[in-house]
């Protein structure tokens, strides 16, 4: 089992233990874990939005001719500079494709977790109903009706 599956933004025994342990060790760690549990699902969307915004800004800066502070200068060899520009743009396209694939996989994994949780809940409800029917609904009486 990967660590990503163990520590996910949900109220699981592991995340609760990490949160409580964080409060014991140093209170900001526990507070950060609590924030992760409550709002962790929103982090992926936030990260994706920030990445797309910074990509748009960088692309617009390239189009306007803005020089990046650490960008490689032209060497004077036109053939090499053209080749380097083509390779860098190819790598940017590959990175964009990888980011899209990662986003698709995260959505797929989130749906798998949701389906697994739903299946576990459905199994619990089936077991609960079968226990109640096996007992014959001899439970407590509330307002003159069996509960």
C-alpha cells in the first residue's frame, strides 16, 4: 500500500493518529494535519490552478520577448540555437502531456476510492439488515413502535 493511500484527506485512523501525534510533538504540525484532513481534497484543484496560471504567465512572457533571468543565452550558432529551441518546446509539450495524464490518473484514483468506500458502505448496510432480520426486530419500542 502506498503512502498516498494511507494518508489521504479523510478521517481515517492513520490521519487522526498523525494529527494527535502532531499536537503532542508541536502544535503547528497537528494544526496543519487538521487542515489537511478538512481541506485536503481542495489542494489538488488549487495546485492545478496555480500551475496552469503560472504556465500561462510564462508563455505570455515568452511571446512578448521577456528574458528570463536564468535562461540560456544564444550561442551564436544558429543551427544549434534552433535545435535547442525545438527540443525545449518538445519537452514543454511532453511535460504538459504528463501533467494532463497525472490529473486524469488522480481523478481515476479518486473515483476508485469513492467506489471502494461505497462498496464497503453497501456491505455494512447489507450485514446490518441481515442482523436485524435475524433478530426478528426485537429491538426497543419507541412511541409504541419497534425501533
